[in-house]
C-alpha cells in the first residue's frame, strides 16, 4: 500500500485509488462531486413527485431494436464496452422524468452527480457536459422539494 495526500492508496493499472471512510468531510477540493449508487437514498427518503415509467429496454418502443438506440463500437483498447446513444427527442423522454421530494435534514447528502432512476446533475456538471459534448445531450430541469412541507429546496438540478 502507498500513501497519497496522507491517505492509504492502492495502485492498480497505473491509477491510485484512495481508501476513504464516508464521513462528509471534503478531503480534496473538486469542481464537482460524484455520488452514484449509494445508501443515502434511505437517509434522504427520496420520493418521486409523480408516477412515471422507469426507463428500460422493456418499455414499448425502447427495446434493443429501437430506432432510438444507436450502438457504436469503441476503440479496441477499451475492451468489450460499447457506446449506446439514445436518439429520441426531448418529448420522447418526458414520460421518464419527475421532480423529487427529500427529507430537508437529509438534503445535504445530495451531491453534484446522483443517480435515481436517471442521472441528476448540478450546474457545474452540466457546464462541463455542455462544453465537452453539448450537441449530444438534452438537459431537463427538475426540482427538489421538502417531502414534509412541499417547499421548494432546489431547482438547480437537471436530468
């Protein structure tokens, strides 16, 4: 094991992975913070504001042969991964979107990049995506409400 920034790190394939205990303390300043699959959903008690369909290949018109799903091969060094680009219009995506409600005292657990059933991002992440790949993405505004009072907590997130 090696030390990096005073933290234990594992070196794997030329990359250092730092072992961290999640405690909400910012160890390294960053433009934005990513939080994918997590246990914070129960802490925040995320609820969807309206019933909506989960986005899935099982949805009618979205299966593997859908004209909205265009597969692209990636460079050989990437391995077996493939890139799928969804070519639907914003209107086609609308049934899969909803605002959310969270516990206000758990609101601080929401990071700059989160997943629920879709990717939720804050403005700094949106700006990076627009700069690097703006023509390939749609951004759908979403709101975060207090689950008890219904008050608006944030309108800065986008799908």
